[in-house]
C-alpha cells in the first residue's frame, strides 16, 4: 500500500513526498467547522483508512450543513455485495 501511495503522491500528483501529499489532502478540524454549504458525508464503520474515531462529532453535530450517512460495511471506497458479484449496494 505504501508504494502505491508514493506512486500517486509523487508521480501522479507531483508532490515531493507522501508527507506533503497528506498535508495537502488532509482537511483540518478548523476547515470542517467553516463548511457553509450543505454537504453529505457517507462513511463506513469498517473503513480501514479513515476510522470513525477521526470524525469530530461535535463539529458535525453543531453545523446544520452536514448530513451524514453511516453504513456498517463498505470499507474505504466502495459498497459492493461480494467479491464475485461486484454489484453496488
């Protein structure tokens, strides 16, 4: 996984290293509190990359522009019914 991240960070997005990439791509708590347009967050409880503990619940709950949908399964970037049946759910 690390080599894939480095490939995207350095070769595709032209960052000098993965740390600069992550710093650029990371939304801060301050940024999240300043959301002024309606936004839908869809997240899965079994996401191995971004765990639920990363979500600042107090900010999401206090900002009426957030609508959040949380699923039990879905991993990081997909909601599929099975490995042999790639039908999205």
